[in-house]
């Protein structure tokens, strides 16, 4: 291996490891659509400009997710909006 490649490989490994860690963290906090602190379901309240979705539970807890840990909830939310139109 060429020594000049080592810093690039290390940076790439840290980026991949960070992405895996963040997705696992979001999935754990999402908790299948239920707030672990209150036991209430997460309710979608906003989307940011980068595609992150904001959820709250009505008890002051909130969550932002950017990975597709909430894809089932998004499909239900879109279906409800489509039916209301």
C-alpha cells in the first residue's frame, strides 16, 4: 500500500463508521414510531431543507431523523395527505 493513501483511507473509514453509527442512533431513538420517554407515538411536524423530518410526541419531546428509519410513517403521512386533497 502506498503511504500517501493511508490518510484518505482513514478519513473514508471514519466517515463510513460515523454514518453507520448515526443511522443506528436514529433508529434507536425512533423506537418504531413511539417515544421511549413518554410512550406516545411520534407525530410529524416539519421537514427541513435537506430532507430531515421532525417529529414530536405532544409531551415536549422531539426528534429529527435524516435516514430512512421512519419510512413507513412517511408513507402513511403522504397517503393521508393525498386522501385529504
